[in-house]
C-alpha cells in the first residue's frame, strides 16, 4: 500500500497537538514529523523530541542549502520540515503526520499534490482564545500575534482537503481517524 503524507494545521491553541497525541495513542504505526524551529523551548520541551531547536543562523543555513520541504515564519519565529527526513520515512513505508502552519501546508501541497491537508477548526473564536490563554505558555504579545493570524489562517483553510471542528476531543479524533482511514483505502 502506498503511504500518504497527512498534513494537519489549525490556529494556535485550537488543540492540534492534543488531537494528534490522542490519534497517535490509538494509531501507533503513524509517525509525527519533528520540525525545526527558532522558537525558545517551553518548559518541558526537549530538543529532538518536540522540535529541533535551531539558532537563526542554523535555520538560515538550512534554507540556503535547500534542506526544507517547507518553511515559514509564524508569529515572529521560523519553523520548517526537513526534506530528507520526510523522503526517508516515506521510502521506508511509514505513515507520516506533519503538524505545521497553514503557509507550510500549502507549500507541501504544491510540492507533493498527493499530500492530504486537514484543517482543525475551533468551535468559536472565543473558545480558541480561551484555550490559547488557558494553556499559559505564551506572553501577551505572542498571544496577540497568534490571534492576529487567525483570519488569514481561516482563509487559507478553504484550500484544504478536509476541515475538522475540535469541539469535543473524542469526536474530533474519531473524525480524523475516519478521514485518514478513508484516504488510505484510496491508495
Ligand atoms: P495547538 O497544538 O493547536 O496549539 P493544544 O493542543 O496545545 O493546541 O491545545 C490548546 C489547549 O486547548 C490545551 O490546554 C488543551 O488541553 C486544550 N484543548 C484541546 N482540545 C480541546 C477540546 N476539544 N476541548 C477543550 N479543550 C481542548
Ligand atoms: P508552536 O510555537 O505553538 O509550537 O507552533 C506554532 C505554529 O507553528 C503552529 O501552527 C505549528 O503547527 C507550526 N509549526 C510547527 N512546526 C512547523 C513546521 O515545520 N513548519 C511550519 N510551516 N509550521 C510549523
């Protein structure tokens, strides 16, 4: 069976990480790609596990040497997916999930049209803000930058293959599973 690349995006705080974690617990054969970022690690985050934390110079060097499948600046930091890592995983027949922002997702679709783009929507803007603030991981300036990005993210979501509303966590995970299973059957 051919393996597909599943790209999951959504505004900061919508619950992408939470939905994906639950999905991976139930579907351990999937691999979650580890991105590179110039963002400072949050308490509890580990280099090589949550992200590869790079300096701006290291990140720029990867851009200059065409190492990224996609990369983007999001809310003041840079994020990117290493090309070699994804190609290697696909060649080894692994099912991969990328959790990346909407700019990066659309770049992936251009380079790999067979990739499946899934956008996680909040039940409302108010609930999104509540979740982002409730997570307590960003300062006020960063929260504002992330909320400012929501409008354009929702516009880009129109180019995605699927949208899943993360209202109830279990329901959202189950919808994601149905989408992914359905796409795998098409292979
Ligand atoms: P993202 O990865 O999209 O930035 P997170 O997964 O970190 O978002 O979730 C942001 C916050 O929202 C977390 O505190 C998480 O526990 C909470 N959350 C996630 N999904 C739900 C849900 N369905 N209902 C209520 N809270 C949720
Ligand atoms: P956070 O700082 O909250 O971990 O991530 C902020 C945003 O960057 C999220 O929308 C997340 O999906 C996105 N992101 C994480 N890794 C990548 C990546 O490799 N490429 C792109 N384009 N976005 C990423």
